[in-house]
C-alpha cells in the first residue's frame, strides 16, 4: 500500500511539473563567437539609428543574443546580453547563490569610475552611431549573483552606458553614463544602488530598501538563475540630430572576478525615433520630393491660393 501511494504521489508530481513547465518555459541563449558583435548591434538597433565601427572587449562566452524571454520573469522577450561571466549561467531555475564564470579578463576604466572598487571581467560593446532625431533611448534589465549576500559591500558589480558626442545644451558629452536611477541623475545602476538590503543565501531579502521600486528579488525563481534583477528600465539622452556619437555598453565584476552580473538590452529598443515627413495635398504647400533621414534635401514651401479660406 505504501509503494502504491508513493507511485501515485510521484505520478501526480510529474503531472504538476509537466503542467508548470509548459507555462513557464526557458530563456534561450546564443553566445559568441557564432554571434558576432555586429550581429548584436544589429539586434538592438531600432528606428532612426545609423551605426558603424563596432568593437567588443570581453570573452565570447560572456555575450550574445537571447530569445524566449517572454516565458520568464525578465520582462524582456528578446535582445542581447553582456555578462561578467558566462551566458550559460543565465537560464533558471535559481538554484545557486553564487553562479560564476571567471574569464580572467581585465576591467574597464569607464566602469571603474562609477563603482567603488576595481573592476574585472569587463564585457564592453562599443560603436559609433548617428541619431536621426533629438532623443536617444533604449530598454534594459540588470541582474546579478552578487545579490543578496553582497549588498552594501565592496563587491559592487556595475554596468554603464557611456555616450560621447555633442550636447544639445552646448559643449560635449564625455562618457556620459545614461544608465541611472530614475529621478536621481548621476546615480548609476549597480548592486549597492538598487536592492532590498543584505540577506543570507536562500532567504528573501527584507531591507532596508535602496531604490527597491526598481528591484525584483528572484530567490527561488523558476526561470532565471540570477538571484535578483531590476525591473525593465529606460535609458534616454537628448542628442543633436545627424551628428556622430560613440557609445560603450559595459558590465563588470567589482572587487573580484567572480559571481556573474549581466545586463539585457531589448531588441530594437536602441532608437532615435524618426521625424515623420509628409506632404499635404491640400493646401499645396510641400513638394513631392521629401527625403527623411540625415541627408541634404531641398524643401520648397508655397503659400496657398489667397482665395482659399480654411473652415
């Protein structure tokens, strides 16, 4: 009778697991070198962006393209990832307090400047771009295995999006980090600036809260390994249309080279929405030869017939 009960219990458990799995799914990871840095930039670029001169610092295993994110609690369906460790540590469930891929790579000076310790295992994607309108924006999520055990310590893993180019208010941006806490310009997103406090491995964090409106605890989560990550955030910057800019998208360990942190950037969200140009057939005011984008063109405006009186 006991064996029959145990068999029935296992059968029911299997049904529950199969049913649950069909709902939750799994993120899919495509790392380098099969995915090139150019493939990654092409994946995230959306409307109104021209780009060139793509470079990447970091291990091939630390970066790539992801999909099927809509089946997880990440909040982004597809895009690219950059990590301080390994992409294969991203898929869940959350069963480890410290998954790591130590790549033995150097840090990066721009990331050193916005955290509290020397950085290691940096993964930095860079390229030149020309925006076609006056605003740059994109969406991202930052996650880490440094949560929750190393909150408020020197292991303050970090990422940044650094833009260099003309400032529409005058002068130049120089490594302007646009990955910041909403409403707090200059506060970069990192372990110590977005969290719900320190807590021992395997137990939910209980505070005190630091910008925890933007924080998702993933302790025991079923679809991603990272112990915690931010909500979907939007980075934006005012720019000068049709001028050349340079951007660095980077993440790194801080204080040592272990315990992965990573950033996910939404597909096609790196955009500078185009200015829509249309001609109005009545009154006749604009020539038919309108050209959109950062190119020169002649635009002819004509006054309407004086006898025309708009209603």
